[in-house]
């Protein structure tokens, strides 16, 4: 059964400025890369430079090289579908997490989740050939957002496309199904080039950070607004 989130029925109390900037940065980075790769804007050399300098390659990280790519790779995507899927999830779930953690706290949360996801992926590699395969995408960091959402807003409704129907699905069911699906992909070996262990690592990181810091901050936010 396929589940596609369309909107969450969970209003925010503050403007999600950081979430909007993160989405914009991802879109701009992809636009520059794609347009230059097609020789529409700038030149193919720009796209080649992106691939050579900003993609995270596990073997280089293990050797202590190009550590900055742990961050830059979070803002790169393989294709338009990859970008669109990630930005849809970030748009739907990120604003409420920023609401709880605050602007600076949310940025730190997002980056930390992405780093944890990348290291989980690297540590999960068993085939030496995969150590030289570059990794891009924001999904590890966004998985952290999903994990935090599960803890902080389990009863919120996610308006979702379920088969051919649009239904309000409780967040605990939607996100629980999503997390279980990542494990199914790992256990059945249907990775298709996707770093599912990064999703798992990011999600668990988000859960832990939400338990340690988010629940307390959520209570403080509600007291501040008299809710």
C-alpha cells in the first residue's frame, strides 16, 4: 500500500523561516546543478565541479578527507523526483518541528540528524565497493524531522493519498508505517541505490532528540501561548 502525504492538519504558532530557507537552498542547488549539466545555464563544468567537490563519498570521510561534504551533500539531489519527494516531506513536517525547537535549535537539529544519518550509512556498508559510491540528498536529515514528529505530534492527522483515496491518517500510523518500510527495504535487499540505513539512522536520531529536548520545549511553547 502506497502512502503519499499531502498536508498535515497541525497548525504552527511561529513562522518557519529556517524550514523555508532549507527548502529554498535545496531547490537552488538542484537548479544550478541541473541547468548547468544540461548546458542551459553556466556550463557543464559547474555540474562536474558539484559532483567532484560536494558529494559525500564514504571512503573519503573514513580517511578524514572532505568532511565538509557531510553537509554539502545534504543539499544535493540526483534528479527532480528525488528533490520533489524530499521537499514535500520537509514542507509538511518541518514547520512544526521548527515551531518546537525554535529557529536556531531547528537548524542544529536538522544538521545533526543529517550527520547522524550519514554516519549510519557509512557504518552499515559491508561491500567495499560501496565505499566509493557518492551519496547525496536531504532524506537523512528529513528522516530526523519525521522521527521527531512521531514523538511530538503522534495524534496529528496527515492528509494522505492512500491508493485512490485522500484520508486523514494519524501521524503515529503514517510515520510508523514509513519507518517499518525502511526496514523492509533493508531486510529484503531492495535498496535500488537508496541509502535506507541513513533514513533509519536519521529517524532514530530525531526520536532521541525529541525525547531529550523536544517534549520539554513543546510544553514551554504551549505555556507561552496559553494553550
